[in-house]
C-alpha cells in the first residue's frame, strides 16, 4: 500500500486553507548559463514568510473544538512556530512553541508578535520533542511539524499550484528538514504527474536523508548548527523513512558556500529574500544536481536574520 498522502485529502486541504495561505507565484529565474530552466515557487511570500502556514492551517482547521480547548503547541526552529501561532491567534486560543536554543531571533520575535509563548531548550531536548511528539509540562493539542498527515496534506497544496502553473515540469527540488514538505508535494506529483523527478535537498552540515538513502536504512549523522536553520537534523524520523524513500528519487546535498551564493543571486537578480533553507533548492539546481529541463525550486521561506543576509551580500 502506498504511503503517499491521498490526493483527495490534498485537494480538500486546498479549499480548506484558501482563506489562510496565499497562492504563491511561480517565477522563472533568468540565468542565461544555468544547467536547466529554473523556476522559483515563492513560499517566502506567505503571510508568515514560510510554507508552514499551509500545514498548520489545515491541521488546526480539522481539529475539533474539544481538541483545541486547551490551546496548541508545537516544536519548531521558528517557521512552524509562526504558522501555529498565526492560526492560534485567529482562533483566539493559547499557543506555546518549543524551540532549540539556536533558533534565530527574527523568527522568535515573529512568534511573540503573534502571541505565542516560547519555551527555549537545548537542541537535543528539542529534537526529542520532534521524535516523541510530546513535551512534559505543556497542555493542549500538539501539532507535529513534520509527520502529521493533515500537515502534509496542507503542504501538498504547493504541488497542485506547481502543476497548474507549469504542467510540463520535469523536476521539483524541495528543502528537507523532516520530510513533511517533500512528502506532501511528492504525494501530489506522484498522483498527477508520476514521471516528475522529485528531490529533497539538504545542507552538508546536517544531511541524514542522503546518508540514510546511501545506507539503505536510517542512520544518525552529526548535526552542526549554521545559518541554515530551517532544515537539517540528526536523523530521519522513523515514521517518515518509508514514506520519503517511496516518494523521493534522491536527496541532493549542497554546501554552505553554495547556499550563500544562491542567497546572493536571489536577492540581487530577482529581489527575492530567502532564508538558508529556502535557497538550498536553488543552490542544488544551479549546480546541475537536479538535471536539466524545467526544474522548480521550492523557496520554502524567507525568514533570515538581517545581519546574516547583510554579511552574505557584503562578502559576495
């Protein structure tokens, strides 16, 4: 039996979140000597600056009043935290977010503006919340940022929009943090255009999926924090391994320098502000790692610290 999210659930999610998330544009990246026709799916233009609003919006819309009575909480480096806090504010319910101690302040400030309460912990303790789906001392409904099927269905609506705008797409490159974004989008493409090449993209400082695919089984890798805070972990979540192995063709690994160059190019050539995770897909496509043809890069978010972006642009 396929582990893909059913297409009918993704289509239902698209209608359900129409008043929450915006339909983001798909733009051609005009690079003359690029190895492919590169297109940008600009999820950095969502109201919270990230695709996470889609999954959070769908999951919370499907939750019952009783489930939401004591509020919600999630574990996130910042973007899912904003998505859950945004939806909680609209519903008028409490929201707590568990964040790793290296979470960027720009994302935490956005969570606070939305009324979310922040619980900062060590990376290992935060990762334990991702793995176990619970945090002692917090009440309310836990919205898993990755493996909740309703979250993945919301993420899959990106795939519907890509096919609407570019029916003959050849490949899609998707930033990989835990697999919720790539699984959602891949579920849509496998149902509607199964010959599309589908790639995750990871950063060299935290690439457990690439290592696991090479090994043929989940393996743990060393995690090194960097300015690319929206993707990467120590391991592939057990509940996601079978799904991503079925749905994705491979995981492409890019360097920090390649991501810096992609960030600079997006800002200077397209006036697009991406965070490190969001630029990783573009870095992979520019390096030719996704092959030729029409390649869509999911720019998953744009919540980057101003100082980091300024330093990258100044050093280019």
